[in-house]
């Protein structure tokens, strides 16, 4: 399996924007948190690598998101199972070029990625509106208020988030609560990684 360092180097080969790097590191940390929480602790690194690489093609090929990823990942020596997981987070979504992604999330890890990806963006946006600029002091009721406001972080699809919760068999509140907790618990790690990444980007 590709190592975490190799995965990060591969990510940086195709992604230079700090926003995209931060999102990748956030989803990596959230996926690792979920792996431990859901009883897959021995697979924590694997879940994290999938999270790290999930948007590898988005910066350069936004109109072909999840379609260019297999080529970039194969060229980087990434295994087919990780490629499937990465592509599955676009399941049922029609990308800019008009193609609807048909790679279905099967494993619980893939379903978590599908459900949490958009939600992490919404939670970060909500955190940036707070005086603390942090997820650590955010309460669920505050997040739900932002979530229900259609104009807030409109690019984060509520339909995708809700479909993700449904695929997992979870109530939406459970997904919101756990993803918020994952981000709060991981915030210092993500900030430290961004500091390191900033020094080498």
C-alpha cells in the first residue's frame, strides 16, 4: 500500500492551492477519527490516505472530478481499492462535463467519506464565522442553524450530506454530531500539518 508520505507527495503534485491542501488534510483527519470511532482502528492509516487523496483531481480538472482521478492515482502507484474509494465519493453526482459518477460506495469507509466530505466544508465555513475561528467551541445547535440556512455555504450540498447519512443508516443529527466532534478533536493536528505544508508548498 502507498505510504502516507507518498500519498501526500502525490496530492501536492496536482494540488497547490492551500485551500485544497487544507481540505485534504481535514478529510484525512476526519476519516482517521471515524475509523477509530467505528471500530476500524487497525485501518486508520488506510482510511486517512483515502481521505487525503479523495479530491486529487479537483484543482486541475474540476469539470472532470472523479473521472481524472483514476489516471492520476494509477500513475502514482495507488491500488485499485483506494481508487474505487476515491471515485465513490462522487456517486450519483453529475460533474461539470455532464457525466454522472456511477462508482457506488460499498465499504463503510467509502460511505463515511461520501457523507463527511461536503459536511467538513460546511463546518469549516461555520467555524470561520465564529469569533474563535474554531470548531472546538461550536455546539451542534449552532451548526444546525447554519446547516438549515440555504444561503450559507451554498456550495456544500445538503442533498449529498443527507444521502450520505441515509447510506450509512444514520440520522442526520448523528452525522453532524460525529463530524463536528471529529473536526474539533483533529483541529490542532490539521493546523500543524498546514504549517508544515506551507513551508514546503
